[in-house]
C-alpha cells in the first residue's frame, strides 16, 4: 500500500508520522513523506534547507522502524492542500495521512484549510489525526 504522510515542523506531524508508520506496517506498505512549501520560492535556500533537514530526520525515524520511505519537497507555488492532493493523484497514493489543528467552532465552519481541502478533494481515503 502506498501511503502519503503530509508533514511539517509542528508537533502534530510527529503523531502523523507515528500513525503512518503503523499503517505501513499493518498494510505491508511504504511511505511517501511530503512537505509542501506554500509560498515556495526556489531561491529561498534557508527555508529549503530546513525543510530538507526535517524530511531527512523523519526519514531516518521511519527507516529505523523498518518501513521503506521516500521524501518529497514540493515547491510548486500551490497551497499545501492543492499540492498534497495533486501529488497523491500523480503518484497513485492509496491513503493520505495528515494532521489537523483544533479550531474554534467558527473556524471549523470556514473552508480553505489544508485538511479540509485534502478531505474534500482527494481521490483516496484520508486519515486525520489531532
């Protein structure tokens, strides 16, 4: 099973990674770890370096657990939601795992968040964790 985990530098991403590892083991799959740089600019070398370090760090954790893992840094000028959905479709992803942040009741009603976009637009099952 081809599982994609959308991650960033937040605490929730640790939970995303742990769940993705469990799913990969349970379904004999492998992981595609993805970071989307929303206002991606290939000239912002410091931001790119930090994102690549994060991906490499997370990849080590995944591989230490015995799961095969690929990493992807997306710098395409799309919103993270659009980026993740497009990447999933282009790469035949069978399950997406993303984190959600708690919001106020009003915030939950507003569309436009990364998680909402992925949940509504993805071609495959989406698992969320908070």
